C-alpha cells in the first residue's frame, strides 16, 4: 500500500465570495473562476506527468494518483466556495491537506481505495461549526468528481483554530 499527499491552497478568494443575493448565475461562476488555485504536489515541483516511482517513473513529476487526489481536492474546494458565496460568506483562506492510499481490490488489481480531504477554511466573520460541517457535506455531495469515482472519499474538516 502506498500513501500519497497533495496540498491545495486557494488564496485571494475574498472578492469571489462577495455575491449579492439574486446575482445572475454566470456572475457567480465568473467570480469563483477568478479564485487563484494552486496545487502543490509532494516532492514534485512541476506538473509534468509520469508513472509512479515504483513503476519506473522519473522523480520530479506528478503521477496519475496524485492528479486524481488533486482533482478531488480542487473540485471539493471550488464547490465549497460556490456554496459559501451563495450564503454570502467571505472565505479568507482555504487549505487542504489531501492524501490517498493505493491498495489491491478483490481481484488483486491496484486501485486508489481511499482519499482523505482535510480542508481548513478561515472566514472573514465567524462561522459556527455546524454551518461549516454542513457546507463541507454539501460540497462533497455536489462535487461531480467525487460522484464519478468508486474510491471512498472521506472529508475530514480541520476545525482547529
């Protein structure tokens, strides 16, 4: 079993979350797209692809498993930002410490069996824990990437200050 990790950070989203109630849908989408999204892959500074090191890949490149975790993490993050914007919540920072494990299925084939998303969100104004957890639950439910994979995707929000 292999463990992989991906860090996701979204900065400068304050303006993307200032949405008037009743704002046209395309305006909300344009504001969400303006968020600066950066995925940093562990031990791999660029985004060039490669097979996993265990299969002869070249170090310094991203393997498909990491790209899958980054896709799940960014889909959850952008869905979360859209839901927060609809509720007029101003997100200052969103950081995710995502990881996965690669195991064997019943047929002995390798697959990404579990993905963990561990987002930490800070808001401009206090948001109660129940509302934060509901936003993450809804973001997971509406994330089309999470709905497209058979891996178990666990969302574990970091609630520490």
